[in-house]
C-alpha cells in the first residue's frame, strides 16, 4: 500500500512547481510514495475543506481490473489511509491513518466527507465506516452500522447521508436491496430506508445528494437482475427519508449536487445523450444537451467552490464548469490531460473529483496518488434561459 512519507513535499510534476508559486499550466502532481504488501493505492473519491483536498487511497479498481473480481482488494491485508493535498502550496500533506495494517484489515478507504465540524468521515464498503479528526489524529469507527456503506453527503443540521450498496453483508452479490442511511455526526443511525425499484432484481444505491432548497434527497442506483440485465433507477425522498418518487430507466441520473445556498446540478443520460439540469434559486431550471455520451464515461462527482462554481467531473477527465453571474449562468469545459502511463495500453485510470480555485482546476486521478491540474478557462459561454 502507498505510504506517503511525512514531510515529503517535493512532487513529481510535468513542469516542476515550487511551493506557493503560480500554477499557470497543466500538470500531473504525484505524491512521493512507497509500496508495501504488494498493493499500490490510488487517489479515489475526494472532498475539500479550507483549501485541503482529502481523498480515499484505494486499490479497488486496480485489483478489479487485474482479476475481474470485485473482492480482489480483500486479498491482502493493509492499512486504511486518507490522502491530503494542499491547494495553495500544491503539496501533499502526510496522509491520515485511520486503521493500522493487520490481518483483519483488508478493505481500503472509498468515499470521504470533509464535514464542517472538523472531522473527515470515510467509508470502506467491505468493512466499517468511521471518522478521523485531522488536527488531533483521533479516529472513531462506526462498526454498529454494518458493511456495504458506499458514498456520503452532507445533510441538514450536520446530519450525514450514506448509501448502502447492497444488503451490508459485503458478499459478492447482495441478497436484498440496498438502502439510504441517515446518521448523526457522532455516527448514530437516525433512519434507514430500503430502496426498491424492480421485483426480481436487487436495487443497489450509489450516490446521494441533499437539496437545501427543496429539503429533498436524491439517490441513484444500479438495479441488478443478473450480470447481463442491469438497469438504473433514481429516487427522491424527504429529509426524514419518506419516499417521494422512484424512477426506473431513462433518463439515468448519473450524479446530483446542490450548493448550500445556490446552484443545483443533475447530470443525466437520456437515451445515450448527456444532459445537464441546472437550477438557480428563484429561477426556472435550465436543461442543456451535452451531446452523445462517450463509451465508458461517467459523471462521478460534483463539487462547489466557495464562489458557487460547480465542477462536474467525468471519468474521462472532462470537467464541466457552471457558475452564476449577474447576467445569468455561464459554463465552460476543461479536458484534463492524463499521463501516457495512465492510459491504455500501458494502464487504466479514472478521474473522480474536481475542485476549482481562482485560477485552476484540480482533480483526483485514480492512477497512483495523483492530482491533475489545468488552468481555469478564460472563455465562459452564457447559458440560455428556458423559453
């Protein structure tokens, strides 16, 4: 597993960057790393708070790509860690160790949530979720919640929403539907609702987002009958997890995100074409056609900058940017360049989470502990209001 050495601030960069210097051009920033236990961990889901990006360090995809087995990452024991990257200085900080290596520790860190309360919450899917406090290093594990917890989102009043992708058993195939779980900041289960979209199939909840404007929660899910029969569903629920609506089939909700007091974003696949649903407070929603969806591409995350700019990250490295200005919405696009060793035939990689600063876009790349950087676009196009 990757162990980022404490105090190692030098980066392997395409065009070396000094700490604190301007970052005008594209770059590949990599943490100094050592590999042990035969596992090489990569940057996965991420979140940002106070200029620090926190990201899960995982070998899930690498192990799966090598074997075709979703349980392959459990083959070797190792530690559980959360990477850290400081945006202002463009340096990797020492990772947060949430669990020491040991025979019973085999899952890696998946999603992370940098909560306003100072803790960073994390999931491991096959094992328990928990939280770590970066300032003190304190770790609390929520073993009573069970396994199968996948993605996280901040809810109302500091609550946390977590999706359970399956029945929580951690088995290869779940015997029953997944769920949406509401937690207190201390890790106490407040509510849990099983999500069901189709008889004879398992509904596996994936991503979750809370909309402060409506007070509703949005979840997408895989609906799996067998390996050759997979559909997609989306659910809308109230904040107390009462079901409002469920949809099976097109349009497929790829991801949703909502700023605390502003823009709402939903990315959909409608018959093979990407669509973007945008909502400003007090205005009618805008729907944009982004063109055909490339094969094997997926909108995986949405994050908002302090000024409200939304960064929508796709696996391919495509980053759609949307911001509200006095004249209305504006959009731009960035295509992050991945290094050759992270592309077929040499390798495989996925972009996961993107973040915007005043002059650049940064994103985690699942290809070692890697951050990609590109300049913020100068050209923004107005988004036409609805007719």
